[in-house]
């Protein structure tokens, strides 16, 4: 699905990419080799796989920026198999190698974003799966990748640690995406706010209401939380949601 449309300037977004990457490194620095090989939140992936994916994801976005800058037909990845092979190969590296690789890849991407010519933003490039999409999505999609996969490391950083700006930007796009999926049950989401609540409706005749904090609702909707802290009205189990893509 397309990246959320964060409304901030490029400089502000780049600063947030820097901060998000630093938070990932702070988490990884607390791990030892055994913990790195431990399971992540993603089925079949260790924490090493998640970290390798974040590094290769950075490099893939450098390729997209190069494609937009040069006009060459450079895809984000040649194909899904290539992407998966890279992750598997890098996941076998040591903690020190993976940490240094993440730091270098993150720096390469931030430099490529900062140096990208102003007149080359907005160009269409070839994302994974042969999807033709604007290069403008490079920065927002990187922010999404860093924040969500940081949670996937399952190493102390959870949805309640997500910055408020990220939750506020991401939640509407996730809701819109799920509204287009017929397997989503009829229900009403109520996001608790400091001053007032915000409601979102799925289906024409919702019979249940799920209420909670924005970060907890977002985590539940995208499969990064079990719904602890949410309430259901009338009382009962949380509705079953499809896998988020």
C-alpha cells in the first residue's frame, strides 16, 4: 500500500528519519548475539532478519532516488526472490557486522535524500512488485518501515513508544486501506483523544464498537498488538481482522 502522506517539509521528515534510525540503533546496542538470533514478532524471522531487512530497505530506496535522478530504469529490487535472498544472507552476519551495516545503510539513504535534486522529486519510479509510484514516497515509507519494524524487533520498543506524529499520520491511511477490504467486519472504531474522540466506521451497520488510545488501535489494526487496553461494546472478544499488508 502507498506510504502515508506526512504533511511536514522534507527537512523535517529527514530529521525524523535520523531520529527513528537512532532509536533503532539504541535498541540494537542493548542486544547480545543470542538475543539477536532470538525470534522477532514476524513469523520465521529472527531479530537479525528484521535488522537486515531495514538495512537492505535503505539501500533499495537509494536505488529509487538514483532512478528518479538519472532517468534510468532502476527498480527498488529486481524481484521478491532477490530481496529475500539478501535478507537471508545478511541475517547470518554477526551483531557487530549487522549493526555497522545498518548504520552505514541508514547514512547512505539520508545523504541521498538530502542531496536529491529538487526538480527530481515527484518522478515515477519502479517499486517492489513492478508498482509504478512517485519517488516522493521514499521518505514517508522509510519512516513507516523504521517505526513498525522497530516494534517487530520485540526488544523493548512497543507501539506506545511510537511518536504521536507517526500514529496520527499512519492511522487514517490504515483505516482507509481496511475500509476497501470486504473481509473486515462491520464495526466502529473510536479513538480516544485528550479533548474529543474520533470515530471511524467499517460497513454500513456496525454492531460493535472498539475503543482505545490511537497507538493501541493502530497496533491492533496492523497486527502489532493483541488489543490489550482496548474495550469492546457490547462486551465480548475483539473482532477478527484480516492480515495487514
